[in-house]
């Protein structure tokens, strides 16, 4: 909204009178990032209202993901070799990566920016920051587990390799991880059997990232909601934001909701929110799928990533969640069964105790990951709107980076110096 009408609308939203309202923080988005932000803001003593566009029992990218906390992921999505591999995968309808052809200037701009950042200089410049953020988040998960039961398992992650070629590449990355003071071990098949003795794996070997963890993301979200409400916070569902000003938002239907600060944590829908402030936040939604097996014949202790297929396998209680794919297809949650079958085939190939029939009739869950073109989150104040903070663009690392994102946003809200530099994460870095 622009011009005179926009100024009138902003003035209407900004008609703040009560000092109590000036202490409120409005968080737009009820996924893991929005809830983590709201939780830590509430812990700092502020009144918090979370606005979620979906239903209370609805779907978002946080609820049924792979549940991994990954200090091992210090390489951003935009990395050397990704573009070449992605072009090869486009020819395979069951591959881990797909871009739906469509006429979109934003998609072309995003792709070009991604291409420019997929180099060794960029990845080297991001590695230390990503490692530190993941480790800080891991420590926060340990603390949160004292109050919320979300099944945190600190057993590490296995990067499993079906070919000698990939094992060699992953061993080189493991050496880089050691240089960054991460605890990592390259494993042959015998060592993998020691780490997870009751599981049959058809692989050449793998890499064990000891500091990685896994948890049940659904239980984590429920726990955060419960703690937030206990601290006096409010979560509202079915809320569509139609206008944003520095001191409040206007909802569909005409309701005004005022607040001292606004946090935009709408995941893949954040670019549309940013446009209300005349700000460009380049983003593409990366759709992923998951399936959850109840009481499989063999249940791993450790979570794992299947290197060639880019499939995540995570034990959650007595269940096994299998997730994967990255589809750049707009904000479309429809299920492509061919790509789901690619996930199933990969899981059954590596874990022969599984069979395709085990997945018949299982719910196919889909979620949209918000992907920035340089593989880094957007985190910081909106230029020209000091009372508006953006927290989005975490791609596949939203759960893993949720707590540290919440703590950093809380620092900004409370006027504290953030615990980590946010320069590389500026929401205005592409504007």
C-alpha cells in the first residue's frame, strides 16, 4: 500500500495511546522461528502476541520436519558444485532437487544471485558464523530440555555414503570440520556397526558428527506454545496481516493490533509482508516431504543423512521419520508422488529392513522452507523501520537455528547488544 492511502492507513494503525500497548511485541508467524522469538521475548518480560495465518491444527514447515540440530551444517545452501549437481538432477523426476518451470522475474533474480554466491569464498566466509550459531542453538536446546520434554537425543548424526566417491568427498569435509574444532569421525562399515549395532546399512562408510542431535519437532512446538502461554503470551490463529506500520499491524477484517515492536517471521510468506514496508527480501520456497513409520522393523538409535539421495532419517520415540527433496515451486504445498517415491527408494536401499510396502497408505506431509539466495538467514532490523525485525530465510536449518534466532531477536527487542554479529544476516543486504 503506498501514497496518501498508505500514509492514512499507517496513521490509523499507529494511533497508540496506552503505555501498556507500547510494551507489546507482535510476532507475525507461528512456526518454529516465530515461536522461538516469542518465547525468548516473553522470557525477557515483554507482552507477546503471535499471529499465525493458518489454523491451530494446520500445517507449517516446522511441525513434521526431520527434527535435526546440526552444527555439522556450516556450509550454506549456496555452495560450490551445487548448481552443477542441481542441473543434473533436473533430468530425474525422482531426484532430490527440482525447479518448476515458470515465468517469474523474482525466480530468475533469485537464481542468478544464488549462482553468484555458490563459490568457495562465500562458503568460507559463512562457515564460522553458521558453526557458532548452530552450537549456541544446541546449548539452548539442552537448557530448554530441562523445562520441555521434546525427546532430545544427543547421539550425533551419521552422514551415510553409498559410494566410495561420496565417502572421499565427505571425508574431506570432515577434515574441514575438525579444523573448525567440531568433533567428527570418518567411519568404515565396522565402525558404523559399533555406533548403531542393531541396524543393517548398505553403505560404503560414513561420517559421524558427534555434536549433532535430534528431537521431535511437533513436541517441541507444543512445548514452546505451552511455555509461552504460561508466561502470559497469546497465540492467535487464522490471522492474515494486510498492512504493517512501525507500531502495529492491520488484520484482515479491519482489526488493528498495536505494539512497540513487530517481528516478521512468516517463513516463505515473509517477502509479501516485507513488501508492505517497500522492502525486497529475495526468497524462494523450497518444498520438502516427510513420512513417519510407526514401529518399523528396525529402528536406528542415531539420526542420519543419506548422502547421495539427500534424505534424512530420524528416530522419534518408537517411530521413524524419513524426509527429503527440495522443490523450488512457489508457495505450493501439493504432493508430487514421484518425488516421494524417490525418498522411499533411497531409504529402502540404504536400510534393507525397510520395504516400499511399509509406506503404503502413510500420510505424505509437505512443508515450505524459506530459502534465501545466499543460503543465510535474514535476521535484523528493517532499514528505515527500526521497530520492525525480520527473522526468516533459514531454509533446512529452521529448527536447528530456532533457539539462537529467538535469543538474538530478543536482544534486539530489549536493546541489548546481540551475542553474535548480524552484519552478514542483514535483511536489507539485497535491497
